[in-house]
């Protein structure tokens, strides 16, 4: 019997108010809830690094390295939408991504590379996934800007449950 594995990712974890405003914006899109999957409000987040299945020992390494991140709080403005064709994903993002977010992503990636993590090769594309299995690009729909004051990032476990996934924060890392 092997060691228990957990499915993990690092993310920016929004407030309930941010999630509510994102959900309000999503109402502007004509999404058939029977054929598409909306991301539940409690699962909305902005991924920094997807780790995937890993051991509990590896999780301890990731946690140790994440505690070394040196970052200052910054503001994000989520003010645009987009569509990833192949995975059929509708997302919300920032027309102007703050340098601090790219710095956080790079810094965390360099630190967790000390564990067994290998970062993705493609350029980082920060976004909040809001719906999956969207057949056909929904087109350009304006959304109301949603401001987000970022002062921490989190380590999240993805837990399979009946009808989807539950994201549970394992650890939170405050900025200095």
C-alpha cells in the first residue's frame, strides 16, 4: 500500500465579496446550465502553480518553500473575459496584469522547484476560470471591473466529490 497522495495547487484566494461580484458578471453570459458547468463561487480562484498529485512528504516541502516567498500586497482589477478553445473554458482576467503578480508567480515557481515540481513551459496566463464545457466562444461581453486587494496566496487541495470537486485551503501565506 503506497503513501497517500493529494492533488494540490497554489492560488490567489478571493474574498466572498469578490466571488459575489464575479458571479454577478457571469449572469451577463447566456450559459445553459444543463450543458455547461459553472464554477461554484466557493471554488473561484486564480491559479499560481498547479502541482497535481503529490505525496504528503512532497506537500511538506512545497509548504516549506512557499513560506520563503517575499512579496508585498498588490491590487488586481479583473475587467475582461476570454475563452480557451481547446478546454472549452470561459475565464475572467485583467487587461493589465500587475508586475507584482508575475513576480509572485516567478518567485514561488523558483522556490518550489527545489521540491520535485517542474513548472509549465508555456507563458503564465493569469485568469479566474468561471465556466467549463462551453461549446463555442461566447463572444466579447463587457464585465464590470472587480477590484481585488491581494495580500496572500494559498496552498489548496482539490478533493473529488460527487458531482465535481471541492477546493480546501491547506495553508495560507500572508505577504509582508
